[in-house]
């Protein structure tokens, strides 16, 4: 006769089942919130939006204008014959952050801030633009601080463009 180590009569406790149900409901609420956000705006950062062209990057550095809101700087220039309305790149200097992991973290944060607030740029552009986003300090700011500065910087760009 074989011995079984499992107790077939052991059942989940009611508290554990209730806890799983609450986690499931919270997940559903989170997904419903995301669906509502996506219906209203386009929150993607597609391959077509990424600034990769060497010619466009050279154009930004030679003829581009800039707007800053410490510690961020936005360099921009109108482009000709671009497929996308806006192409966007980010940069974090090795001068300030020696570790690649720190630079990569900040670049991810900058791209995320752009992705969530790009409607500020898209709504106020009538012709194609190229943008480069720089992080220019050795202080490691929190995501909330960077996002706040990003919104202020985009609003400053809109005000400068319209004046």
C-alpha cells in the first residue's frame, strides 16, 4: 500500500480565498482604468517616433533651438519630409552618470515621461519636428520630479513656439 503525503481533505481557508478574490478585483479595476486612458489618448512610443537618423541628429545639433527647465533640456528643429509628426530621442551624459545602469534607468524614465505627456507636443505642432531630450545634472531625481519638470518643459516649449 502506498502512502500519500497530501491530505485530500485539506481545503483553502476562507480568508485565503477572500484575499485572492480581492486581488483579482483590484487587477480588474486597474485594467479598466488603463482601458479608459487608452481610449482617450495614444500612449505609445512606436519605432517610427524614435529619433535614429544621423542626419536628423546632426541637424538638431547644428540648427536646433533649445528650451530648458532644470535639469532637463529640449533641443528641437523642424524637419522636412518626415513620416511622423514628431520624432523623439533621449540622452543622459556619461559625464554625470558613470554607471551605464544609472544612465539606462534615467533614459527609461525620460522616455516614459515623454510617452505619457506627448499629447502636449502633438496637439501644438502643425509641421514635423525632431526633438532631443537631455538630462543635465548629476542629481538622481525621482520619477515624480522628472515628470513634473517634463510637463513644465513641454508647456514652456508650446508657449515659446506660439509667441
